[in-house]
């Protein structure tokens, strides 16, 4: 199995030591790790080499972790990068903000090593399943999953990774109602107390990004779920 290339971004020396030991000593057979202390350093690394995943702290000097996340999602070169957001904040709205900004997962400090490993493995499995699937397409709608984009009636539209994953489900199983629970478990794969709120907001965003013709075909069925009518 190829080792995952992971960048950890945290300005706290204690956390930097934790990540360095986790990536380069304890699990060196699974990961190729690099640890930096700021968003600026992270951007320098990302310009130089391709990565699979970044573990990103919310509170960073200068550019915040949240702003860095938004920049990564807006840049085609890093839009498909896996991101786990780490924060000391406990308010649920902060987790919602991170996930809506494009984070694949969210962990609150303090956390155990085994929790981080489980989240990395879970994210890797979900991404591998998505990337290995045949890129589904319908007339006027085609996905480029590795490239992180979709062609809508010939026009290139940028989507967040979670939007792409959701859309691939709908295209692969058209005209079938998918429950909220099914969509969340398939795309996120972990529990969160605000999971339904996060899902509905992302579906709204996906519908808007698909434009009038295809967005209107992503139908909400009250109490049942969503389907893509083709």
C-alpha cells in the first residue's frame, strides 16, 4: 500500500511534536509526514509537492486555518485535497462552519492518537471509493472526480469534494430517493449532532451550483430525502 502524504499545520510546539511523532515514528510505515507552523508555510509546501491530506488547526498566526481551508478549496490545484480541521472550540457552530467551508472532517482538542488515526483511515477509505468509481455522467452532466470538477451543459463548474461525492451518488442512482441518513453515512461516515443541518445546507449549495436546469432536477421530498430526476 502506498503511504499517504500528510501535512499537519499547527503553531503549538506541543502539537507539532505530537504530529511529528505520529507521522514519522509511530506510523512511518503508513504516512509520509511534514509539520509546519503557519498557513504561509503550508502554502509553500503545497506549491512544491502533491499531498493527500492536511490536518489543519483553526487558530494559526496570520492567515487562520479557516481562511486557509477556503483558499485550498478555491484553488483547482488543491480543491480535492483531504482536510481534517482541528480546533479547541467546542461550540457546534464552529464544526458546522468548518464543514461548510469544505473540511472533510472535524476534530476538537484534546483528542487521542487512536481517534486521529481512525479519522484519517475513514477519510482515506471514502476518498478511495469515490476516486476508483467510474466517473458517472448523464447527458449534459459529467463528473471528473479526480480533477474535482463537473461539466454542466458543457460549462466547467467547480464543486467542493463533498458536493462531488453527493452528486456522484445521485448520478449513479438516478430517479431514486436517497434518505438524509443514507447520504450522510455514505459521504461523511461518522456521527455529528448537527449532521442533518450540514447535509441540507450542502445540498442547497450543490443545487445552486448546478444551475437552473440541473439544480431544479435535484428534488427534495419532504420527510423522505432527495433524488436526481433524469
